C-alpha cells in the first residue's frame, strides 16, 4: 500500500513538473494575444503557409476565386470536397428554398431601430433563429441536425440583413424569395430592389469566397471555444458574430471607406495620409497578424475593384485607394489587407458602408460552422491556464476573525 502511495505521489510530482515545463515553454513561445501559439488542429485552411498564402482544404484561394461560385466553396468547407455539377445544382436549389424568414423573426427585426449597428442586428437575428429553429442537442455530444442548421443560416442571413435594412430605412417589407440562384446576387437584389448585372454578381461571388475561412482568427476561435462546451450551433455562431463586431477584428473595410471617401483626389489622399502617420493615428485596412509581406486576398479584390471603377466611370475613389496603398508601403512597409479594396468595390456596387461587415458574416459563417463541426468531431473543452499576476497568498487571520465574530455577535 505504501509503495502504491509512493508511486502515486511520484507521478503527481512528475505531472506537476511536466506541466510547469509545458507552461514555461508556452509562455516562451507566445506573445501578447496568443500570437505564435498553436491552439488546436484544423483541416479547413492554411494561412501564410502554401500556395498564394491562403488555402481552403488544400485548394488555393486564388484558384477558387477564379473558377468557383461561392456555393461551391461553402460546400467544400462544410462537406470536405468540391461538389460535382449535380451536387452543386441540388445544393443551390436547397439553399434557395431556405431563404424565407419566420414571421416571428420578422417581427423582431421590425422592432430594431434604424440607428442600430447592423452587426447587432445580425447577431440578434441569429440568436432569435436559434430560439425558433433549435438545433437537436437532446443527446449530449451528438448533433444530427447541425448541417441543416448551417444550411438554413447560410440561406437566410442575407434575408435577415436586408429585411431589417429595407424596413428600417425605406419602410419596405421585402420579398426574401428573389429567384436568384446565387447568394451574392440574392443579397444585391433584396438590397437594391432589382436584379444585379453579371459583373456585380461575379464580384459578390469572389468577395464571399475570399472571406469564407481564415484559420484560428478571433471570431473562429470564439466559435470553437463555445463548441467545445457542447453548446448549440446558434450560440457558437452568435458568439462569433459578437467577436467580429469588435473594431480590431471586423469593420476595417467600413473604416477604410470612411477614410477614403473624404479625399478629393490622390494627391489630397497622400497629404492627409502623411499627416495621419505623423500624428501616429491608427489607419485601418493595412497589415495583418499572420501575413508578413502581402495579403493574397488583396491582389484579387483589387483587380475587381478596378473593373468596377471602370464600369461606373470612377476617377477618384480607386486612384485614391491606390495612392493610399503606395503611401503606406513606402512609409511603413505595410500592405493592404483583404478589407481595404473591398471598401471601394462594395461602394461601386451601391452597398451602404454600414452593411460591409455583415457581408463578412454571410461568408465567414461557412468557416465558423466548419470549425464548430471539426471541434465537435474531436472535442475536448478548451480551458487554457492564466499567468497569475496578483498578490501572493496573504493572511489576516486576526482582523478577519474579529470582523466575523463582531458580525455574528
């Protein structure tokens, strides 16, 4: 018996020692915000590793953006392979049939004021949908309806965004069934009240593909943490939306638009940018936590922003954007991330600035959901440790004892 106790005690000491070693190594490797830390495994994407710099399940995002529709990429991320034509047609038909919003959800959206943040609207819409169409979590750790729930969200998130926007801003109750085959065209049709042209539909497809997935970013990690507790998928996605709502994660394209639309021409843009740099103001849309030399998504959307600029006869906004890019690289060696040229691209398609980030949600839902499913398939609750920086163990027995006695006397 004593031998067993000795062995158990020795193992405990060894485990504590091993844990200390692991923690010490983790602290050595990690920086602020867990930069450089490996927090899990994924088969969904690589960032800054191969190809042009971003891959989805082994496919370069550049190839996907050139050759695929967004629904194909959503299918790839969620189901693990690119669909053949029959599978794609069936999937798109299925999504088209899931676009209508429940009457109760429309009632909620109509109560949200015009000046609400659209990210709050989509967050509330997702949460309400989870109340009305609950995921089956009756058997712990088994999720038979997760794919159906994701398809439903993918189909109706554009409807949620546009229904609230058109009702609160224009007093119009839109029809969510536009008949458009693609999610991008469907969104533009509901928003603008008319079917988009081929160029606009193509750009929306590209944009949604570029934003679909990006490894363990803040919102994705939030979704995985939530999933690790075996929570329902609507809670996971709602948490991810709330994380994306923060200006250090989402909203860079909105901030970029707010900035570039103030410049009258490229020379004015350079003058103002130099002033901002001198004052050490934060300029959104440049640099990235993972990429070091360029964001592969920027080169792709930049080309489409130029085509849209030519299509609408723009002579200011695109040149201003290019000059901003040149100034930031020349002065700070900072490159545009995916958000910067998205700003002008969305503007040229008539999309209100306040809806830029909700479009991100329409797309990144696929990545979030893919990570939730991946987490669930090989789950262990995510519970990191903290480096305690507070006071050492303190004792005030006499004072505490006196206070307690007087309280109960």
